[in-house]
C-alpha cells in the first residue's frame, strides 16, 4: 500500500450497520475533516464489478472522435460531454486539460421539479452512439449513492448529531457523477497548466475513484505544501466540499486540490459529488453553531451549487449571460 499522509478508514462495519464501527469511523472522519479535509475509505461496499464496468465504459467513451462525442455535448442541465477547455477553475490562468461526461439523478420531463424549471434537473443526456454507457454508469451512480448515504451517517455522528440528520435533506439528491479523462500533459506545457487547476469542490462531499496512474495532489494546510493522494487499491478518495464546510461553520475543511498528469499516460477517474436536495436549507445553526459564532447565512443547497457551476463552466457563463434572471 502506498505511503500517504491522508488517512485510510475501513468502512466495512459502517456498511454492515455495526453501531460500534459507525462510532469508530466517525471519530476518524472528524480527525481527517478537521485537519486535511481528505481521507480514503476501503471496504466501501460498492461492487468491484460495478466499478470495473463504469471504468471500462469511460475508456471506451473517451476513445471516440471529438466530433462523435460532441453529439452528446453538455446541455443547460449540466448533463453530457465537456471537451478540452470547457472548464476553468476560479483564478486559474488556463482551462483544465481534461474531458468529462456528467450525469445526475434520472428524472423524466414530467417530474414536478423539471416542469417547474428547477435548475440542473431532468433526464440525462445519454449518447446515442454508445447505448451501453447508460447501464454501466448509472449502475455505478446508484451504488456510489448508497455508499454516500452511509458515509453521511458517519459524518453526522462525527458532528455530534443524529446519524440520520442528512437523510431527509437527501430525499431527491443532487448527486452528480462525472467520468473524467486526462490526456497526458505534454512536457513543454507551462507550469500553470493543470489537468484540474487548484480548487475546492462546490458541494457537500465527494467520492472519487481513480485509476492507478496518479496525479491527484492535496494542499496540506498545516505546513502549506502539496501532498500526493496516490491510488490506493480498492478505495475511494473522499473530501469535504464547500457546502459541508459552510454547514459546519468551517469546523470541517474544504481543501484545495489539483491534478497534474505528468505520467505520460492517459488518466481516468470517476468523481461523484454527493449533494442534497435542491431546496435543502444549509444553515450552520442546525449543526451547533450559535448565533454569535455563525459565519454563514442559510442558503438553498441547489442555489449555491448552481452559482459555483456557473462560475467555472464556459458553456454556463455563456448561458447565464444570455438568460439573465432565468433558471438554467
């Protein structure tokens, strides 16, 4: 197993419903989230066959020619294919050197929230040229979502609230899953070119599967240095997002991280942003912050996430400029 300063937490007991294991994992999560903001989980219960199917589908999808992939180009619901250059992290000098394909909770056009025009909601934008992508990636989406629900039980306990605190706030989750492809970065590229530039995640909590190539780095707050988050067999990398940091009144840290693919090889990952129902209120007072110490006013989870997406995605910026004051 690779050497890493990022904690590795055994999740088998939590997935099995063992109360003592839940308490142990919660203590380890609290330590990780109040220091580096990242940890690994192993024995997470997501079937390896589901992971393998999604990873294989990602490799096949990104191997298609650009003009074919554009047939599933990202739409106003943030579903579909994003080409190289489509995403620029805040304060980054250059767009990220990656391609990605995004899905969310599958909702029909006649769903009440879709009919009401709720942003980011609706059916997924599946490619017509690769019908096998849907069962592979959505099967993974559901399996990781179930793991995310158990993970948030441990997070709740780590914060000193009931294990089921998050459940009613996730009844119609805004989980987003992205397959990501990082081409090998040419060695002559400038030092300010990243696979993903330094950033924090927008939402509540992220579960990341990464292949064996490496390249993920985390900003260690204690000594202000970048540390590797190397591939750990059978793991997910988990990190706190800005929404959870806000919810905890900054007790939990949303940490800068980046990807530099200097391996000379193609790199693949699948990131799942496990976020609440759109209208769920994120209020630090619910997690113990007093009126005197509260740093953030209540906000709807979906409004916050939408604002962050609009700031980083090129197609969203164009859409927002052309539809001022409307939902997207």
